[in-house]
C-alpha cells in the first residue's frame, strides 16, 4: 500500500535577478507531498543523508523526539533537506567543518560582488545596530550577530573542532534554559520561522534605502533558528549541534567598527581556513 510521505527539498541557489527572493543555507524548505511506495529507493543515499523520506506528521513533531527515536545524528536524518544539512552531517562525521564553510564560500563571492550589495543597517530594539551588504540572505548575518558568534576567536572556531564543540555545548545549554519552547521545536517551526524572518528582512530592505528597525519577534526568531540546530545534534542538554552555523559565521565574516559586518571573501577579514 502506498504511504503518504513528505519529501523535503531545499533550493540552495541565488536568483540571478535582484528582486527575486533569496534562498541559501537555512533557507526556505519546500514541502512536496508525494505518494511513495515501499522499495521506491533503488540507490544508496549520498553521504550525509541517512533518511530520504519522512512521514508527513514528522514535520510537526518535536525534532528532539524524532532524533531520539531514530538514535542517529539529526543532521544526517534530515540531510535530504539540502546542502546546509547534508554538508553539516558530513562535517560532524569527519570532525572538521572545512567542507561546510567551503560550500558557501563561492556563493558569498557571487552575492557580495553584485551591484546591489550596498550597505544596509539593521537597528535592534536594544539600541545596537548591524550593517550588512548581503541583500539576498541577511538572515545569516543577523543570526551570527544576535547569537553572539561574531565575538568568538575565528581561527579556533574554524580549525579546532574540540573547541568548537565545547562552544556549541555551552551555547545550546544556555539556549535550552532560556527558550521556553526549546523542546517543542519542529522542522515545520523552522520552516515557518525562516519564511517569516526572510519576509521581514526583505520588507525592510525594500522600504528603506539604508536602514530599518528589527522587531523583538525577529530577534526571537534567530534564537529559534539556533535552537533547531542544537536539537538536530541530539545528545541532550549541551548539544554540539550548532557547530556548523557558528563555524560559517567565523569563516565568512568579522565585525568591524560601528557594527559593520566585514567579509572574508572580499579580503576584509583574514581567511582563517587552515
């Protein structure tokens, strides 16, 4: 009998048109509900993918429950969501984040050298500000800033896997204590939050030429993004699940004067990839 399953696909690309919606890394998950029969998979999944199909209800179940039931790395279980998940699963298996950060390097090179890569300043409710030039996925830059990952020693984060795991464990343990919905977060929550946050960023960047105010709900959204990555790492309190996001922030960016984000691909920060 055919099973109603959900195949998740992430389009990891940027549009060639400046006014089209951006999708990279954590980006929009497109749910494609299909009829899939038993034995439909004739080939072994690629590295970093432990499961290629999901029951529809799994998308709304807590990530924590699914990872515990499968007794496997959540990043690998959800590796079919896209390269952001698959490459992180591989990094966790190999205990090096080099493949993960290298995946996004050429995309940053493309996006940040386009004519539309002009400065835009996000102002936060606490009075701080962040200036980015990534108009395609500002979510990534804001995520790095809100979660405090730009203050870490970049070289150690990218090249010392043990140090990176310890940073992730401490961060995730703190997030578990401070985020009430932590244990209830699902893949669908991540999907909806990504859509809402991207819409907020794009609305601001279209309505103002140089700056805009972020709401508290967007700040909370960045915490939810990080929490979902913690949960994919499993292992209970103090998960090393968010290592890839932290490492990508350290490899690609650094914080300059007056809250301006500088980019390694432009030579504005040292390239710390060993």
